[in-house]
C-alpha cells in the first residue's frame, strides 16, 4: 500500500539564519532518506494548499495569528523568542504546512490512503494557543486534530509525540479535553527544553488522565523506550481506542544528535512506528498521519525518517 507524502519546495523559503539548527536543508535530508530502494514508488504525493486561517484559529488565538502575519510582513527576525526565527515568507510557509497536514488527514478520512508522512517546516509542537516557542509558529498536529474533531466529526483523536523535546504547545491546547489523548516520550524536563512534561502533568478537569508524559533520563535508548512503550503508552492507547492517530515525528532523540541527550538508533523509530500502525489498524481503520518535528543531524535524520516511513 502507498503511503501519502506531503512535501513542497515552498517550505524551503522559511529562512532561520546562519547557525540555527532548523534549516531548510533538513527537508533535503528527509527526501534523501526516502529515496531508498525499498521505498521507491511507494510514496504517493498528496495535493494540498494553505490552511484556511479559520482552521488555524480553531487552535490559535486570532490575535496571535495576526501577530505572526504582521511580524513577517514588517520584517521582524523572530517572534516570541530569539529561537523562533522568521522571515518575510514564514507566515505563508506555516499556513501551507498546516494545510498539508489537514490534506493528509482528509485523504485518510476519505479512504484515498490510510497513512501519510508530512515533511513540513517549520515544526509545530511547541507553539501554544497564543505564543510561539522553540522553532514553532503554528501547531500543525493540534490544528489537524481539531479539524478531525470539528470538520470530520471524530470523537477520539490520539497524538503520540516522539520528539526528544516535550510538546508543551500540544499539551497545553488539549490539557482540559477528554476527546484528544496526548502521549509524549521525551528527555526529562530537568535536562532539556522546554522544561515541561513531568509525569505528574496528566490533564485538568475533564482532561484529567488524557495527558500521558513519559520523561526519560540522560542516555535512554531503545531498551528504555521499549519498556515504557509496552508498559505505559500502548496500554493507554488501547484503553482510549482512538479513531485517528497523529504522530509528532521528531527524530532528535537519536544517539547522533547534539541537541538532546538520548540514544535511539534509526531502527527504534521503525519499531515504534510499527507498533502504532498495528494499533491504528485495530482501532482507527488504519488511519495514521505523522508530521515532521525535530531532527537536525543529517545522516541520522535520513536513516530515521526512512525507518519511520518504511514502517508506515
């Protein structure tokens, strides 16, 4: 079965400046990984356009969306913090990235495919309802989840975050909700940005129990991920019975990355993805869309993305 594929050269126009980890060339690295012989011909491009601003504002405050637009238009070099670099095209690039993820979800809902990988930038999982953070402007997985709830009528969406950094933005957006389960495995908040994602953060009000944080200590690798996947993540997903799975596919927990202190190998992203695919087949008619988040070391990014997409 073909896997849907979201990519566009326009994503390369989001310029972050010399020395910034989140560079346009990351998408070339991903594409090189997906050019592997066992993947050739198995990726099906999906047509897409920019997200409607109304879809973005289902998740983000309208005033914040306008702030991002104006900051780009007026030539600001960053928004929120100096890590969140922007250029004149960044607002339009972020809208297109969100539109790509929505299009992949719609394709799965309409039965044109069951799974897709969205090679988009800038990443999104740190973006909160009214604040840019990290390298993120708009929270693509959160926008897609809300689209699936409001536009497609699904009742239970799961978001699984594999990035080394906790997705504080995704968590905060759904923290008081019981229709979106957010599960994140990440480096412990004591040693890595953004300092959130403690195990005690489990949701609030109706959302109590619908946030699952699994922080791992310095140097954790495949065996530690296997243990928490089997003991915590998969059982909670089975209990929730999601109708659609979204994956924040960050590859920066790799042993080769300097931006975190974890020790995954490319094949670890393969088995985690395969486990999620099996669960999607059981509960979600196979529907799973993954979205690129982190991953900055070229060789590791190529191999990890290839293992992930091969498992899709």
